[in-house]
């Protein structure tokens, strides 16, 4: 990925060093996956797909599909929590593994508590 092409992915006031840092942390990820990872980094309590789509101002499955890819790679996990969507149905709260702590009481259903 070239730096000039990536500038459109970040805040307009993002510094070149911030962009390069994101690329260095996630070198194996594609552009939209990096978008999702940077969003997830700002959500220590997790997020739903609906919240993520609101953030990216879309109702399409583009970012949900990228989140699913990241989940399969282990970058994003199920927090074990559910939140109501605007339609009243429950939605999975996704989270970065580094944000899961006993203090928050967030344990994905696939993880064993000791």
C-alpha cells in the first residue's frame, strides 16, 4: 500500500506518521480491514456491526464482511455481550482481544474463564 493512496482512509488531519504506524501494525491486512481495525481500536468496550456501519455511514455489508474476515484471523472476537439494535434484535458486541479483561467482565463464549 502506498502512503498517498492510504491518506484517503484516515481523518483529514491524520499525520503521515499515524498512517505509517497503522500500516506497520497491520501490514498483512487489506485497506478496508485496516479501517475496521482502527475503528475497533477506538472502542475498548466493543461495538456492534450496526454501530460500525453508522460510523462508516453505510448500511451495506462491506465493513461487516471485513470485520468477519478479521474475526476469522483472530484480530476481533465476540465479547460475549449482546446489545439491542435499532430494530430491537440482539447484536453481537465485537471487541479487540487486548480489551478483554476480567475487570470488564468480557469473556467471549469461546473462551474459558479460570
